[in-house]
C-alpha cells in the first residue's frame, strides 16, 4: 500500500503513532496487516459516503412536493447485478487477502528460533532454549523469525504484542504457537487480552526487540547456568524415565533418540508425526496414544511435572538427535549427586545410539 502515496502514508503512520491511536509497526507482518486493515476502512468509508450521498440526493429528488403520487418502479436486473457483483468482488478480495495473511502469521518458518511462553494467573513466563527465564518480559532479536510456543498453567489467556500484530490464545493442556519477525529495535507492550480473573489487567509486560549482538549479550548475561535441555536431562534421570527409555536391548520403552520429527505407528494402526505437542501428550497422558510394538506400561506423569518441567523434558528429547548428548553428559551428571547413578546409566544408554 505504501507505494500509493509514501508521503501520505508516512504522515498517517506518524500521526497515529504519536497520538497512540495506533501501535507502531515493528514486525515484518505489521505493514501487511495494516494495508489490509486500511483497505477495509477505505472500502467502508467509500460505502458509507455512497449511502449518505444517495440518501440525501433521493430525499431531495423524490420528496413529496415534487412527487405527490408515489410511482411503483419494477426491478432492474442490471442494477441488481451491479450492486451484488461489486460488493461480492470486494469481499472476496478481503477474504483471500486476509486468508493469505492468516496463513503467514500462523505458519512459523522452519528456521525460526523457539521461545516457550507459559501463561499463568497473572504473569507471562518466558523460557529461552539456553535456559534464560524471564517474567513479564521477552527479549528477542530483530530480523530473525521467532516462534513462540504457548501454554497456560491454569485458565485461558491470550498472548498479544500489538506492535508486532500478533495474538494467540494460551490454552491449558495444549501447545499453540505464533511467530513474528521484529524489524525495529525498541520496547513494546505485551498484553494478556483474555479476561482471566481479578488481576488480568496486571498481566502485562514488555517486549524488548534488540539487535542480534545485543540479544546475544543479553543471553550471555542472563544465563541460569543450564539450558532447558540440561534441566530436562536431569528430570529424565530423577523421574526414572531412563529406567525404561534407554538403548539397552531389554529396554521396556522405545529409544527416544531421533524420535522428534519422526513418524510413529500407533497400536491402532494410525501414524503420527512427533512434535512438541505430541511429546507433551506422550508424557502426561501416555495411554492415549500407544506406540506399536510396546505395552501400555508407561505411567502417567499428570500432576507430577510442572509445565516448565514438561518444556524441559520436551526440549531434552527434541535435542536427542544432535550431538548435544555427547557434549553435555559430563557436565550434567555431576550436577545431581543423588541420582548420579541413574543419570550416568541413562547417559551411557543414549550415547551408544
Ligand atoms: C515403565 C516404563 C516407562 C517409564 C518409567 C517411562 N516410559 Fe515413556 N514410554 C514407555 C513405553 C513402553 C512407551 C511406548 C508405548 C506408549 O506409547 O505408551 C513410551 C513412550 C514414550 C514416549 C512416546 C515416544 C515413543 O517413541 O513412543 C515419550 C515421549 C516418552 N515415553 C517419554 C517418557 C518420559 C519423558 C518419561 C519420564 C518422565 C517416561 N517416558 C517414562 C515406557 C516408560
Ligand atoms: Cu491472562
């Protein structure tokens, strides 16, 4: 849209930003979304003007003084076809345009970095893969696609960053995701836009869009000492997952190396691609989908692991197909003296693969 009149566009955007009627355009999708929005406003304004003009014109042209006796007018096919086809065309343009943007917003690119965000009465907790945690704040690099994997610990929340034009529900018991690519360094509002209880209005925070260099510095300065995957590895040992999931020939559970992204065949013959949501489900509700060739002996961990813990486990299992294992084993097994034996045997089992 901006090519129509750059000056007018600049003026509009600046005016609206300064008057806080409109959030800044700070992501790649924002100008595209706004173009559609302004198109719709424009079409509505034209329609409104047309209707008002006709009302005024007709009430002057056909008032009682000029036409004391009403004349019955039969329909006009041409007229009716015109006022049907033109609006239909306009609405179809909006529909197709909107659908294209919708698919773009909700389909993260494969190379997107992932940040987990957990909503809870009444705060947003963000977790970066490196283990950096933050509350009611989210640091992201600019010019890089960022995927947010969302979940709620209690009720429905809605994760919204107006400056990026993204919004997605955080649902208890299910991962949802949204993605954006920030384009401008700055500090932007983060909201919960779903009424979620007494302190809903306090469920707000800030998004800090930084240059990749600054983001890297921030990552280094806020590290908690271990990555999500490392936390997950410790949980994997302390919850005795490794008792069944190892690569020993007599293992009672499947080997989880490389399971992420693979296609599993289930006992009912259907097949399923393993993603974050599937891993979460497999841990908390194992009897729902049982992998073919295995007995349904895995206990449920519902209520025993927090959402953050599940995220750690998911991140650990996701990374089992990389050389992460080899690099981390030594550091991690020394961190948890009480379950060192278990951790080491798990590590041995996994590394062999
Ligand atoms: C008593 C043994 C046992 C324990 C303990 C156990 N599992 Fe399992 N797990 C299994 C079996 C058997 C399957 C395959 C059958 C099924 O899908 O339920 C499985 C399936 C899975 C799957 C689905 C992937 C696949 O290849 O089928 C995941 C993910 C998983 N387990 C993770 C875990 C995690 C994480 C823990 C610890 C919190 C854990 N398991 C504890 C036995 C176990
Ligand atoms: Cu909320």
